[in-house]
C-alpha cells in the first residue's frame, strides 16, 4: 500500500493535470467551426449505428453545443425500435428515463434537455450500451469528464449492477489525446467512437 502522503500527492497532481487538460480541450473545441462540428457529427453517427445491435437498450445524452451532435443517431435508434434512455438530474445524481420522441424533452435544473420525470425509468439490467460524452479520451479508454463526477458515478453503479453494459466514449477527432490523467474514481470506456473510426479498447487490454 502506498503511504498516505504519497497517495495524496499523486491524486493532487492528477487533479491538477486534469484541470490543465480541460482548459486545453476547451480551447480546441472553441476553435472548431460549425461546418467541422456538423461534418464530424454526421460521420460519427454513421460509424456508430452499425455498432449498436437492433433491439438494444441504449443510454445516451443530449449533446451540449461543444459536444458531437448525436441527435440524428438517437432519432434513428428510436425509429428502428430501440429503447433510448436519457439522463435526468434527480436524487443527487443521474437517473435515466426513456425518450420516445426528442421533441418532448424539457429543460432540467441545469438547463439541459431531459425526458419528462414521469417517463419510464431505466432498468439497469436491460441496458446493453451507454453512449458517454467527455472532454478527452485516450487509446486505453481513459476518459476526462467535466469534473463533477456525475457520469463516473453512474457508470460505476451501472457496471456493478450489470457488468455486460458496454460503455462507448463519444468524441470529436480533436478530443483524442495521448494520455488522460486518472484518479481512482475514474471509469474507463470499452469503446471509443470518433469520426475517424471505432476503437475497441477491450481488444487492446
């Protein structure tokens, strides 16, 4: 076991590295123009659709302006009969509820569109795939989030309940980095999806 002082020093160093990487990624994303965002988002959606088997139960997210726009993919999944669940801010964390029509989403406490709170709640045992946003990813599946730990906490509990759920990190090409600094609570992805291709992290372990 590492000495407590050494362990705390390492965690503080990783947290500092994360802050710097978030700032760098924010700058990269701000330099992407609307045409590039749209083109990369379309390519990403095309690559992702064959990865998701028909009839899947998919947990996803409503993209923020600086995130890949996966809404066309979500609409396609709903049209073909897949069950799509999106996050709501409830009970001090993320709760996923079913969306059968994106037009019915409503602004939540954080201003992000969410399913109505009376929509069907996710049964964790039914979730086969989760599409996870992030600020940066590396080839080992490490993910840098926004710093609030919401998705990491949900992923941790989901994996304990249903280890078969495949976690897919969603990113623009510029969000691929050589190494993402990590702490003990960080959760790795099984797959990284970008406009250039699909990286199966599981096969690289």
